[in-house]
C-alpha cells in the first residue's frame, strides 16, 4: 500500500511524501513504515506505543477510528493510508500569550 | 526569523475570508513549497469550520477535508505549507489554544485579526521545535510578492 506522509513528518521519512510498504493490516503497515524510517515513531506514537491522539489516519477516505477493526483492518496493495495531524485552535476570550521571537 | 512569502492574491484572499465569515473564525490551508528561509505560498484553500458550537473563538478542520486538500496539493506539485485562521475582535497573536492544538511542526500558522468586520493585522507564526513536547511558535516575516 501507499502511505502518504504529511509535510511536518517528511524530514523524518527521508523527505518523501509517500512510502510504499507491504503489509496485511494498517497496524502492520505502520510497523513497516517505522522500521524503514525509525525517526517517525516518536512523532506517531506515545512512549507507551499508542497512536498519538492528534494523529489521524485515513484508509482511503475512511477515518480509521471508525472502522470496525480500527488499526487491525486488513488492507490491499491498492489502498492508501493518509497520516494527517489535526488542525484546530482559536482565540481565547481573555489574556494574551507570551510571544517568543527568534 | 523565517520568511513566509505570500502572493498578493493569497494575502488578499485569506483576509477577505476573515471579513466574510466575521464574527466567526475562518480557517483554511496554505499550499506552496519549502524554501531555505521559510515557505513560498502560492495558493490558499478555504476549509469549513467544524466548531459550529463555538465558531466565534474556535476552529477545527475535519480530517477528511485535510486529506482531500493534501491530495489535491500533491497533484499540483505543492504541499501544505501551513494554515490560516482569523481572530474576530482579538489580536493577531497566537493563543494558548492555538499552541496546544498545533501539531504541524515546521509549518506556518497565519492569523488575521478582524476588528468589527474589517481585517487589520496579519501575522505568521512557525511551529518550531523538534517534537510535540518542545514545540513553540516563532514569528515569521511576511513578504508579499506582487
């Protein structure tokens, strides 16, 4: 299958925007990915080995969280897996944060 | 300090989006290429704000919309350089919410202050750091390419 790598993780995947892996399940595919590019592991998983809460996985157009078997879902060579960190934020009603300038 | 290059068209579009959506927060993605001193952004994509429960001070882009934005960007030979949103009647400074919810290391987060429906200051902040645990926003210089 093809795993699409988002912009912030490409430096940890040899600059690639996509990586081909052979795997039977989504979980296996992530294992294969992080074996080839071990620096990705800390960005995808917690120290306990769980997928970080802000990392979204999409098997083709399906959110893996809502698949019945989740990361144990079986895959085919034609499938794609997109890794997409979440995007959110917004202004706060009060206060102003400290700004770090380089 | 890094540099965010924006075309005039992109700069005007993201500010107009903030005015149009006011008093809610607008949000969207910035597409471009990485350059040695920052990002060169050549296109913006409007996104829906899923935080309809608190759209005046929160924004969220759905994961599936992000997947489609990135897919389209890749087809154009571009990448997601960062994101933009507006702060209705609040400064163009990142909030603690912005930082805690920011996870695209190395990408730019552009914020436009919209005061009483009129876009005022626009700032860009790069999410610096090597990991989620040491991330911090650093202000970039915005250069508008005419």
